[in-house]
C-alpha cells in the first residue's frame, strides 16, 4: 500500500470512528504549521494502526480511553468518548472502564474521566 492509499484508508477509518464533523473541522483547521502533522495522523494513526485487522474498533476505543485517562489528556479523551459510541461501546462499558481505571490510574484521573464522560453523554442526548 502506498502513502496515498494509506491516506485514503485513514480518512475512511477516521471519519467512521470520529465522525465527519470532527474530521471536517480538523481539515479546515490545517495550517502550514500543522498540515504535515494532520497528514501523519491520517496516514499512520488511522490508515495503519486503527486499520489493522487484529482488534475491533470497539476494543481499540476502550484501550485508547484507558490510556488517555492514565495520561490525563482531557481534550483527546472527550473526543474518544464520543468516538467510542460510534464503535458500539456502551455507557455501562465506559462506567466499568472508569471504575477499573480508578485502581490503576488514581481516583483524580477517574473522577475527571467521569466528569468528561457525563458531559459527552449529555451532549449526545441534547442536554448541553
């Protein structure tokens, strides 16, 4: 697979997981400073890693959320909470993941994750 094919595959997966609105905003926000980075994300993260056949997007979402909780990356965590629902992750699974993360990532990290998840769930329900 060449870089153009990888890029196209990456866009397909990125749109399926994160949604068209997110990808359109990222593309519209490209600048000379970040355009190579956006291309890298599309080709490598989405065209290579998320496209691998060895794990479902559902599982990848749960792993990604776990890592982002541990790293305290709220902006990315918010995005991946929303994406997880696109991949079939349920609120009950998120609840269990966050409870489990409280053991390994700490209570403050899990508490922050619960707050973000609650906001994303309210937004999805139209209760901004």
